[in-house]
C-alpha cells in the first residue's frame, strides 16, 4: 500500500539533529564563541558551565559552536561526552579518543593509557572538550584531569548552576575562572520558530500550520525536546493514516506520547544506583525522607555512594521529571512524579 508521504527528511525531526543554523540563542552563541576564540591564537580559552532546564538547547549550541570553530581551525581536536552514557573515567576517555579518530580496543586497554593519549594530543593541537550532564560523572577525577590540560577549552553542561557545590574542592578550584552561561526556557514564540524551521526542512509544504506549531509550543512549556518529539510523532501518525496534513487531534495525541517518550529515555539512562533510589521512591506510598531513603538504598546497593553523591543523583531525577521534591534541607521529601 502506498501512503501519503508527509516527512521529507526524518533526521531533521530528531531532537538530537544539529541544524546548519541555530534558531535563537544568538547572545549565548556569541559568548561561547568568544570564550573559545583564544584557541585560534594558540592561547588558553575560557572554560564554561552552560546551565538551564532540560530542552533549552544547551548541548546543541555547544556542539554547534565547536563545529563552527573547526572551520577556522583545521587542526582543532574535539570530543563530547554524555556522562549519562559514559559516566566512568575509562568510558569518558574512551569516548573522547573515539571522537578524535583514535581506534582503541576496550579490552586490554588501561585507563592511564587513554589519559596519556589525550595528553599527547593536547600538547600537539588545540582542543575543546564538551562534558554533558556533568552531575552524572561517577569518577570526578576525570574532570580534575582535563582541567589541568593546556590549550584545552572545557564546556560543561548541567541543569543546575549549583552543580559545582556538589563536586570535590580540587575541581571547584580548577574551574574557578570558568564563565557560567544561563539558558532560559524557550518562550512560546521562540519554540514556535524552532518548530517552523524543523517543519520547513523536515516536512512537505502544508503538512502543519503555524497555529498548530504554536499550540505544540504552548503545551511543551519551553522544552524543545518535547516539542520536536511531538512534531515527529504527529507526522509519523498522519502518514500511517494516509493523510496529507496533520490534524489537531493527532498533535494532541502525540504530545502525550512525546512526554512519555522523554520520561522513558531518562529512565533508561539511569545507572544502577539511581535506579535503586528511583524504585524505592516509586514503591513508597506518599513521600519519603532522605534519611529513610538513604538507609533503604544502602541495604540494596553494592558499593553504596555517599550522601553528597546521592543528593546529586536525586537532583538529576527531579530535573528530568522522574521524581518530585518538596521542602528544604532537613524538611526535604521525595515522591514519585505525578
């Protein structure tokens, strides 16, 4: 059976797709570019912490600026780590080597061998390292190690500006001269423009109206990942129903699906320690105090983490809407997300 084709380029409808031109965030882009510009003069760039709510374009903008920098500095080395996926020290260095075109076997390769390879590269060429989700890093010594490299710009990404307060004193000191860059939630107008850009390059003309895109933007509450996911799912559903245009009802259905997809992706990313915490909270009827939560966690976890690290894990789950937190300090309580 031949279906009506609404999707022109499915890649454009992925939240992870990096467009040729970023829509909005011009001032943030310029600050990031200015901080990395010294690399072009063989000088030390300024390290950065990009922070803000999920779905505000932090990772996309960091990668976009690095790609633009490559055009002006052919010898530039760069790599990107997602600490959700590469939380250990070995995995972080391994991913960097892979991004920089080095073939390294996992088996039989020691972490220190990867460290040496990275340091050798940094001595030969300028380098930019993007560390996404830094509050998910398991071995903080990785951050300390890359902070000591010369002519290497480090772009760290987190939901929370306060993430450094949860890290080791040596790391806070090493990155004390960093610049913090806040990414606010997108406005309805900005998010509508982003969706319009994805529609132009990803869908056939006339598949969705701007009014429909605005409706999606309003429901998404500033989260581009949810908004773009809604557009992608709606287009696919309309194709399956052999439609030439996407009706409002399909956008309504797809929004709920996109929210659930986002939650499922976040759940899949949780490592063992976070999963134990999440399951304890989920199984609890009502709210649970941190002390009780930590006590139960330690009966289930192998090599349990300290309280500071557990607070970091819990904050991450709050940021991604997997759990809810109420109260402050001693009165803080956790509960499943509604």
